[in-house]
């Protein structure tokens, strides 16, 4: 399952380093990727084990989403697409065919089976005057996988904790997003603090503004 290599040269690490030409260059690097659908097979929260399958379309072929990557060279990446979150989730549910309450579905962009789990950002109409997404900052209370990717899938231990979570299932932001039927984007990171003893929120906020600046329908942002 080969895809066009993502653009990874001279990646800015702060919003001030991002130029209009750089943003346009990334957005023009159109490609496609696949979707990993994760779920918990067990029908109880005491069992944290998860499995995944590639999302399939209505014909049974691999489901792909068009868009662009922020970069191919970082553990913390994001895929931008016009495909709605609800459509991606629907394809995962149809693919997996499970409906027990403890399944705790998750989906991520991945180029191949060895890829890390990367969030999928859906571009939408910038003129909508409604709240249609949650962007969560914080620490392990809210993190759904960033420290997991950063530790190369070592921490939190999947044998003890639900995939990428410091819990036995969804965290509070996921319950809130599901309850309000809106999308959740995770920029929380386990171990975050006011400074940088491990991976501080100051450093992480800068990185998050870089990601936001690649939002197709938005303008360049300032922190």
C-alpha cells in the first residue's frame, strides 16, 4: 500500500517560522492515506487489550482518505482531509461489525501497518457559526495518544492501560465530544507541565499552533 511521500523538509517548529509559501506548499502536497480502526474486543473495561483493522469501503476495498500530511518525519503528525469525522467513524463501525458498549472505537491515519496512530483533521467551512469541534490541551487526564506516540508506543503500557490512554477506556474529553456529537482533536500530552521538565505545555503549544496553521480553510494564526 504505497503512497506519495509526505513533505518533510525544513519543518518549522514555531508558528513564527511558518511562511505563507510553506503553508501553501504543504497543502499542495496532496496524497492519500489509510485508516486504522481500533477497538476493544472485551465486553468489560477491566481488559485493556485492543485490536485494529484497516477501514473498508462499501465494496470491501481499502477505505482511503485524500488530503495532506504535515510531515513524514515526526512522531507527532496529522493528516488533513475534507472527509468528515462521522464518515470515517461510520466506515470503521461498518468494517469492525461490533457494537458492544465497551468497544471504545478509535480511528487514526496510517500509511502502513507499522505507522504510528496519527490524528485526522477535517477541514470544514470556516464561516460556520457553530461549535463543531473540541481541541483539548492538557496532561495525561486528557491525552488520548500523544505521549504514547512520543514514547514509540511504550508508555502508557498497553498491557495495563487502554490504547494511548492513562485510563481503562475513554477519557473525559472523549465522553464530552461523544455526548455533544462533535469532533475531538487531542493536543494534550501526558506529563505536560508549565515549564519543560519532561515535555512542557509551552513547547507543546507552539507545536500545536504550527499544526493549526496548516488548516486548509483557516488563516495564519498567532498564539
